[in-house]
């Protein structure tokens, strides 16, 4: 199998970059009109505050572990838990975050694929 195709991306651990938040690593793949941020987050990590994006839509897919978070009205304290294969959509200006990351049994990690359109400037360099 040829793994050198410039348009194909894989799970290579060394391609994930540490962030300034403890327990958060990411791999960012940028297109012209959209962006994929593949998060690998240690179970129990903190640091996801309630926030919104005024320029981007965000679609998140949970791959591993569970995401316990808030989405919608910032004054509504309702939480939702999503597991593998479940998806959330945060249109522009919809509040989301205040997350609790529950790691899976194998790696104690939460894997989330976040798609942003248009791309976020702060993630362009990975």
C-alpha cells in the first residue's frame, strides 16, 4: 500500500502535535474551504470553556471515548453526552464547550474529528 499520496492522511502518532492545554494533541488538515482537526484528548483533561465561533460552522464526530458537554443557549445548563459515531453541529455563533472528556477503556483517550468551514486561522499551522 502506498502511504505517500499527498491527498491521503493516516493515524501516525508522530503527526499529532501537543497543544498548550495539558492532555490535548491534534493533527490539522487544511483545505481551501474547510479544515479537519483530529483531536486526541486524555480522559479527564480539562480546559474546554464555553465558547462560540462567529466565522465558522463546526461539525464534530466522536470516534473514541465520550464527550460530555453543553451546546446551545449559554444560559441553559443542560449537558449532553455523545459517544463513538455520534455527531454534533455548532452553526456560527452557537455556544458549545464546558466539556468533560471521558476516555475509552483501551487508550483512556477521546478522539474527536472537528470539521470547520471556513478554516480557522488559529489552526492553520497545526
